[in-house]
C-alpha cells in the first residue's frame, strides 16, 4: 500500500506540475487572446476611421463642387452687371432729352426723360407709371399741333428736347 501511496503522490506531484504548466500556458493564451482582441478592435476602429475619412472626402468634394458652381455663378453675375453698366455708358448724356406732358385740364404736368431713339409707346408707359389713373382712359397726344404716332420713334415724330406734348383724353 505504501507503494500505491507513493505512486499516487508521484502521480499527484506530476499532475500539480502539469496543472501549473497548463495554468501558465492558459495565462499566456489569455494574454495572446487579449492582444488579438485589441488588434481586431484596432482594425475595426481603423475601418470605421477609413469609412469616416471616405465620407469626409466625399463631403469635401461635394462642397468643393458646389463652391465652384457658386463661384461661376458669381462670375457670370459680375459679367452681366459689367455688361449692363457698359451698355448704360453707351448712351451719350447729350442725347438724353426731356418731353413735357401737359393735360388739357392741367391735372398732369410732367417731364419724362427719354432718347430720340425710344419708341413713343415706351415713353407713354413711363408717364402711365407715374399717373396710373391715365391707363383707364383713351388718350391722344399732340406735338407741335400734330398727332403723335405711338409706335414711331421720338425723332420720327419730330419731337425735340423740351417740347411740350398735349394730352387729350378722348371720351
């Protein structure tokens, strides 16, 4: 029996040694598993960072494109403003004339600026913008004792700077 007991003690000692060896190996495996989990977590974070970076790049490119569109729109508007001001400057201030309108009842006494190249109907519209109530009447205009033709130019109607046009309301 003593032999059996010694045998079991040796076996027990061997099992203890194996158990310690397995514990050490288990601890090493746990540490390796923890490292692996950290690496996997880092990779996932890196993938998330890559996705975020891609999203940020996409948004940057979208905003850059929109900025380019807006810059082009501003350039076009500046060009239009420049062209309009150039067109306005093409008018020689010496060509500007004033036509004076006077109604027979003296309710209208008004000077309208225009150019000799303007169609009389356009000048008439400027008068109606100031005296809206005249739109509801049938009107005839006389210049130098001659009727004014609406769809002819001011110069074609022989109207000069400072001329007085009589407004006759027809009933």
